[in-house]
């Protein structure tokens, strides 16, 4: 065992503001077991200055393992407080390599020494107070204390690292040494004042903080598994999603979201018993939350609907039992929602009203009527239940209703098939930013029902009106708009809308709901095939320089016209007429309504201007317009040029590329044969957009569409 020396108090004593706090501990043995010589001497002087009468300095071996073994033996034979500063490295016996060691590793070694004697390890190691120098970061100290608590150690003195005095002159070194000693004195005194009176209860406090950290870490890991589950579910990998949510539950069983997401995944897989089990577990964990009961009710409704779909009567005893259980759980959900309280004094939201309105709104969207009939008891009870719950909490002044309640009333109007009122209420709710996204989602839902029950034209109007609001879910709106156009046999508009939606969100095509609307299949297949063909043709197409120049000038002229630069457009038209008159004989130019209408409007102006050059241009343009009149170009070419011009205008004005893609898709659908012409491949700007559209369409599962 290392030698020890007992020191008497023979040094100057600074003033003692904390003397009364430390008095009960002055006769307690204090052992200095410090490998750093300077720190060891400082601690001895400071403890004596603080009037501790029983200070013992032990020789600390330099060898890491010998140091730990010696400390273990001292702890077994001595009482008191041990100020410990262990070696920072161990030396590998074979290679003599220095291996860095942290505090937990050191005390793990000491623990082995003490543990071999069958003594109470935690109680024995609790005598230790690690002392070391480091930067004063409170977070680092907190981490160190929590880590050491597992060894029964309830405190650590993390002292400021002092500057080296080695390069100073002797006199200055002496002055600075005294200053540093006083700084160290204040640090140690403050640590002792904090540590000694609270030593007994501090360990339990640290253990609680450690448990909190572990719970937080497990919660974070659980949330990560949930995110991975969402990603797997979005990709259609349902079994992987089930595994991820199960891992989330296993990692942190107190996380209600894990049970809820697991249950919803089982519902999607139609494993209803497992889904019900998960929702029941969520109800236990998230006591007071209405969501588990709502989901249980939804599962019971699905089970009842499947029985009826399979041929059972809506009044069959087992069907009625399932519906009764659904209604009972819906009522529980509404009761729990109405009991929700504000989070605190500063929470001024009507959380109960918001929750009831949301749950009641979800119930309104359950379509029991189409399967059971509007006079079935469950249909009537469900509607009455939702309305009753809402009426208990709703504002009675219709003009002052908040957006959440407007949304509920909109859903109630949808349930009553009063789509005019529903549209008014939901678009009014969309004016409030806090409920904008929710209102947009319900408008999409309404549009789907309108298409099915009243026809696609009104649904198209609703979706276009919604797009004018710039909703957050524009991709979904475009998808539904494409379906409505397809049902109305407006293939060009349908193609444009679906391409615009996929440009906004290519992953839209990875959602299984994307393939539920068979009306869209023909348009999708045609669009995918066309842009696949364009991609292949582009690789082998050689564009002659003359064609490239002509297309460049045509796009430049159209761009000037579309952006209102009329004078520049007329100057360009004059120069082209003078230098490249054959430009105006090109089929694509003659078919461009943008160019034709612009020149037509300026011919008489040029004729009456009196200027020789303009009079000449007027004659040239009259010949051009006559040729165009006699040519009788096919409508599909004119349509192609018109849509292409709109795409060009969108790009030139800085509009969204998805909007330009909408017009380009319509152009290609209007005149598919034009994709075989060399002119189609002469525009770099358009080919870049074609590549982007083709990339977005690659997400479409063509096998499902063709099947």
C-alpha cells in the first residue's frame, strides 16, 4: 500500500465565508490520493487552510492498474473522504503504448478489487470524490456525475485548468503561484460547501437523473423506429413497418404513438385482432387520450362492413354487435375528448373543443350509409352522436365560428349531401392559417364524393378553386383533378394534371391509393409510353444546325411576345423577314397562334406608319398571313404550339417548373406524332424539362397500370 503522511495546520488561512457550513466535517478524515504533484500539494494546503484537521496524503502509484489496486485496498481499510486523481493512461505491457482511460474505466477497475472481497461495492466506492482539471462546462460536469453515480460516487470536483508557470522568472512564478492557489482555494471551498452537506441525498438524485436520461434516450430511439416505420409504410413495405413499430414498442413501452402506428399498420394489412390488441395497449398507456378508442371503433366498423360485403345482412346479430361496440368506443373517445384540459395557465386554447370537433369530424367521414343504408340504426346513431357532442362545445354564433368548427359543420353538410353548403364552410375555414392544411384535406375529400355523386365537372371546379389557394398538398389535389378529368374524358387536361402532381411529389406514385382509380390508367399508360419514347428518340436524334437556329429564333420571338416586349418582337420579326425569309415558311411558325395573332395585329399598323421599312414588312406579313390562311394546318399541331408557348411563357416568367410541365405534357398528348420530328429535339430548354418529366414518371409502377 502506498505510504501516507499526516500534516499539521501551519499555513496562512484566508477568510472563511463558508466556515459554518464546513464545521461539522472538520474532524472527518480527508485522504488525498492524487497523481498530479502540483494538484496534490494545492489540495493539501487548501484543506489545511480550511481548518480540516485530519488530512492524509497518500502516495499514488504511477502505474494505472497498481494505482487502482492500491486505492481499492485503501478504501477497504480507511474511512473518510478520498479525493482521487487517477492516471489518465494505461501502458500496454507488450508494446508500451499509452492507452487513454476515462474515469468510469478507472472506477470499474477499482470496483473489481473491492468486489473480490464481497464488501458492499457501492458503499465502499461512495467514499471517493474524483478531482481533475478541465474546462468549466456545466454539461460536462453533469454527464460526469451521472456516469459515476453507477459506482456510488455522488460528486466530482472538476477544476479549472491553470496556466503553466514554467517559463516565468522565479519572482513572477512565486506571485502567480499564490494567485493560482487562491483561485484553486475558492474552487475547492465552493465544491466542498456544495458537496458535503448534501452528500447523502445526492446519489439518489443522480440516479433519478440517470433514469430520466435513459428514458429520454430510449424514447428518442423509439421515435427513430417510428420514423423508419413511417418510411417503410410509405414505400409499401408493410412487414418492415410492422417490425419497426414492434421495435419502437420494445424499446420504449410507454410510447403510445408506437402502439397506435403499429395498430394502424395492422389495420392496413387487415389483421384486425392484432390491430385491436395494439389499440387496447395504447389505451392503457395513453390514459385519457381519445385516439385509441376512436381507432378501436374504426376497426369494428371495418369488420362489420366486411361481413356485410361478404353477404351478411346489415341487421345480423354479429354485425349489430360489432357496430354497437364501435359506437360505444366512439362515445368513449368523445367523452375523453370533452374532458381534455388546458396544458397550463398560459394555454388559452379550448383543447376540449378542438379535440371533440376533430373526433366528431372523423366520425362524420365514416361512410356507413352506402353499405348499410341511410335508415340503418347505426347510421342514425353515429350522425346523432357526432352532432350532439359538437353542439355541446360549439359556439352558437354562426358568424363567429372558429375554423375547426366550420370544418366540422362542413363535414356534417357533406354527410347530408349538401355540397354547396359544405363548399362554402370549408373554403371559409381555409382562410384561417392555423386550419388551412386541414381544411384543404377536407376539400379534397369533398371533391372525391362530389365526383362520384354529382359528376366530375363540379369536382374539377372545386379542385381548380383549391389550387388557386396554393394548398400544401398540391400533388394530391392534382392527382384527384387528373382522375376527374379522365372521368370527363378530357385526356389532355388529365395528363397535364397528373404530370404536374408527379413533378411536385414523385413519391405520389409509390402510394397504393395512386392505383385505386382505374379511370386514370389509360392516360397514365399513354403519358409514360410517350415520354419513354421521347427519351429513347432523343439519344439517337441528330439536329441539323439550320433547324436548331430556326427553333431558337421561333422560341425567342414567342418569348418576347408572351412577356409583353412588343417592340423588340417586331424588330426581331423584321430582321428575320429580311435575312431569313424562309423562317416564316416553316410549318411550326405558321401553326403558332402566338406569332400569327401578334403579326396579324400589327400588319395594318405597319402599313399606315408611312415608313418604308414598315410598309415593306406589312406587305411581307400580308403574304405570310395569306399562306397561313390557305394552309389549313391540323388542329393538333396548332394545339401543340399553343401549349408549348404556354410552357415557354411559364418558364420565362419564373413560374414553377411543374406548371410548365403541365403544359408540355398537354402539348405532347395533343400531338404525339410531333415527338418524332427533329424540331422537337432542337430546344435545350424543353429537353431539360422533358428529362425532368421522364424522371418523375419513372416512379409510376407501369405493371400495375397495364395490369
